C-alpha cells in the first residue's frame, strides 16, 4: 500500500483515525489517475486562510516522470491561499531529496522549531520542518498555525 510505503510509521494515522478525519468537510482525499492508472494521492486540508498538505505520494513506478511536480503545480494554481506542508529533518539523503523537490516547485523551507503531537499512543512528539508556499513563515505565523490548526489536524476519534 502506497500510504504505508511512502510514510514512516510515526507519520501515518491508523485506519480508524483516518476514517475519522475523512468526515471533516475541510479534509480532501484526492486520488491521482493517469491513463486509467493509479499514480498517487494528495491528502489535504482546506482552511479559511491556507491549505495544508497532509500527505502526498506518487506510486514508485510513476516517479521521476514529472507527475509529482505537475500535481503540485496544479494544486498551487488551484487557489491563491498559502500552502503549508511538513517534511522530515534533512538528516538523510532521501529527506534532503524531498526538500529539494518541494523547493524546485517553489516551496520555502522554514527553520523554526516545529513538532507534531504523537500520532500513535506511546510515541514521542515528532520534530519536523514546515515548508510553505509562496513565502517563508515567520516564527509568529508558525506558532499561530500550531495553536489554531493542530487541534483540528491531530484531534483523535472520540
């Protein structure tokens, strides 16, 4: 399954929690199809002042064909709201490569301390970096994002 292959354990929701967020009108689960072939997905939130990309992945056999760049370019021009997404710290070649990919599309890497609450019980918080489009976020904007949207993004099923 692409979701499990593309994201580390500590960044994936369990099925029940994914089903829970799917009930939120602000949450979108877009499947990417090209010539009747599954090519990937983009899971994102549409909030009043920004869009937040929760998970984005292209199927392994479809990578390096420009599909990811085209998908994000179309996503960017689809609305004029700023966009935020999270990336892992640049501690490995694959993480550095992902950051470079987003930068080539126009995203800016923010260096403010940022962590998400544990997605799974018993896990520690996860430190990530935010990337934003079209401009860098200030520390205050980062703090506001955490305060305003983390309760929505990370609310657990009751």
